C-alpha cells in the first residue's frame, strides 16, 4: 500500500462510494476518523481504481435557505487520501479499449459521412454547372435563331417594299403618261361621243 498522497492535483474529481476489497484493512486518516472507500468513475488513467479518502475531506455544505441561494462550502478539514489499487482493474482496461474502439468507429463513420456529403455536394455542383452550360448553349442558340429570323424578316420586308415601290412607280408612270396625253390633247375624248 502506498503512502498518503500529497499531490492534490491528481486527486480524482469523479468518484463513487465503493466496498473495501478483500484482504485490505480500513485505515484512519490524519484527523483520526475511519476513511471512506471510493472508486474512480472519471474516464481517465485511474478508471475503476479504489482509494481511501478522509470522511471529512469535503465538509457537508451548509443548508441553503432557498433553491436559488446556495452558501459557499467551508474548506476541507483533512486533505488525506491514499490509493488502494496500483493498477486498473481488467474491466476498466476493457472499458477504455471499448470506448476507444467506439470513438474510432464513430470518428470513422463521421469521416465517411463527411466524405459522402462532400462528394454529394461536388456532384450537385457539377450537375448545376452542366445545367448552366446547357442553358447558356440553349440561350445562345435561341439568340442565334432569333437573329437569323430577324434578318430573314428584314429581307422579306425589304423585298416587299421594293415590289410595292416598283408597283407604285409603274402606276405613277401610267398616270404621267395619261396626264401628258391629256395635256397634248387634240380634243378627242373631251366630250361624250353623242354630243360630237
């Protein structure tokens, strides 16, 4: 059995009451009271190890006058504690290994999920880019077709205007010829034939 521990920084923070192991005698602490037996429940290098601890290590806090106001605890009376076990029990070693395995499995699963999400996002991004390229090509094709249709309609309109202008010019020529004949007039056709 080891000597009482003076290094308070390594004293376990999470513990529970435990039974005294076989073959180990109860000890008294510095203040003369019988020590409590505690077992470490903190997930650390001391998991499952038992130790003696003074019953007065941490005094009972004073009674609170309300649920919201809790007066501060007085300082400990005795700082005595001594390790009973020098090694972790087998179940604690198994528990630590199992927790480590579960942690690595969980980490691996998270990494696979993150990788799958990244691949899915990359696929969605690629699909979106391909869709944008297709839409851009479609819009460019529509612009080209609209431009060609516009040019074709302009050509049709120009030909129609030329044909219309030619027809008007032909009619103007006939009107000029008729007017010239009328001005040259020999009097024929000035009056109806029954009056002549």
